C-alpha cells in the first residue's frame, strides 16, 4: 500500500515550457487535490476533484489545468510555465465520508527559470 | 472568504517548557485539522477535530476546538527536541475547500 505517490520528485523548466505532474493513490479515495506551497506559507488549493471525470477550481487555479480520467490518478498540467509557478506541489486524497482526512503525497519541487 | 490565522509564526522553546499555538478562522466550519511538516518533507496528519469542544491528545501534543469562538489550540507539554517542526492548522470552508494557516515554525532548544 503506497498511499499517495507523485512523479516527478524534482523538475526544472524554462519559462514557456509545459509539463504534467502525476498523482496516484491506491486507497480508493473519491476526492483528490492539488496544492502548492511557497516559502513561509501554508498550502494553497489549486484544483480538486470529487470523482472520476469531475474537477473544480480551488483558491489559486490560474495557469493550471487538471484532469481525472481514472479514479486513482489526478494530473496537474502547466501549459506555459512562469517563474511565479516555482513552488513545491503536493497532491492529496481523501474519502467522501467520515472525517474527510486528507493524505498527502511526498511533493514535487518545481523550478521555473 | 475563509481565512485562517495562526500565531505565533515562529516559536523557540526550551526543552521541558509548555506552550500553545493558536489557530483562528473567519467563517463557520466544523472540521479542523492539524498537520506537522518536517523540513523538505510532506505533511503528516496529527489531529482531526470534528465538533465543538473536541479535544484530542497524542503524546505531548493536545488539540482542542471551539467552533463558537472559531478557535483551535495546539498545546505542547514539556517540549522535547523531536517536536521541532512546522505545524499547520487547516479548516474546511465550502465543499471540501481546505484552507491552511501560514504555519508555526517550532524550534525546541536543549
């Protein structure tokens, strides 16, 4: 049981390049989330999904797109990376009942030059 | 809009001392979470508080929730070096929209 995994762990992009971050969970959770964490700040929600095929905007969605084609996977895309998107990205998942406690992946450190 | 404020943002403690971290939030919520983060690591869940008056304890940490005051506290008893980390509270606003505080960076000195 790996929990929540993220790939890649590190990435350096040039301004204007695109990339996709992959999040996978093996806990059969319905809900999945993408956050970014900047130095000295808490996590901010980018997008989330309440089920396969559905996504919604969070607090800071601009410049990102997401897709949830399979229940266990949640993809975060940057179409044209900007230096302001340099951050650590965390994925999380939770059930849709009970405590809704979120379980976090290890993070992806992205640098945009 | 839901806002979450933690204080203090930085806390340096001596081993063996007690202290409390405060988490205030701006709108009604009945779900509050405390997480711990070590440098360069992910977030580890500490407590889930789901009702007014909820109190949970694990080792030297105790968390409580007062939904009427929109306040949660994380109390540290007899701090030890291993507790050095950043602690975040998070509150669920709208539909599973979790908002985090800025975090409290705790350093416990011998």
